[in-house]
C-alpha cells in the first residue's frame, strides 16, 4: 500500500502473504487482505494498491493472476462526515 504525495508514491504498508494477513475464501474466489488501521489516517489523500503477479495463481491452470501495477487501483479518503 502506497500513499500518493506530490506525484510520488510513499510506502505505507508492506504485507506478508500469509494468514492472517491474507486469506483466500473457501470458494477460492475472494482474497481478503488485512490492512493496518493507521494506513488510511490522512483525509483527502490518495493511496495505491500494488500486487505482483507471483502473489496469486489461478487454481485450475496454475497460471499467475495478472499483477496490479502501481497507480492502477486507487483508494481516496475524504475529510469525513460533518455533523
């Protein structure tokens, strides 16, 4: 997980690809990744998920799932709800 700041990507969290951090569902179609709660602690900030193609393989043919490159999967935070 990286934070985008002034056109640069700063590393916020690097994961071990083991349980309990990464869990594949019983039906083998869902990957759940646990992130630290402090990762998204800055309002009005853009973050990027990056996963290399050696991380996950298709069950039936053992081919790697295409990677998620830096900047392709973006998450944006807001300033929150106003009361």
